[in-house]
C-alpha cells in the first residue's frame, strides 16, 4: 500500500480519495491499532477538489474541515510563515 500511496500510511496522515462524480469521499487513516476507512457523500453538489501537484495535496486542518463540509476551502488559505532572520 505504501508504494501505491507513495507515502507512509502509518504516519497519522489522512488519505482522501474522491469519486469521479465528485460527490463522495473515502478517507483512510491509521489510528495506532488499525486502518480506518470512512466514507462521506453529499446529497447535493460536489466536493471542491484542490489541484494535485506531484501526486499529493497538502491541506491545513481548517482547509481539510472545509473540504469535508463541501465548502470552498481556498478561502481559508493559511497566512504565509515568516522565516526568522539571524541578526548577529
């Protein structure tokens, strides 16, 4: 499975898969004792899907929550992180 996902399924990340009709999601996550497979579908509309780059999508917790609710997740872009500069 790790080869197909190109990631470690036991690291605690949530792996999300969307159907072609865009109205259903499947989530796969390791909880420490086994893999959990959950399904969610929308009665109306579809899940707005982020662009896939390098075979994966990275979302913040807020963006992920909005995606699961079927809402526009792009509006919750995380603020840019300023890198501290050495002042020595």
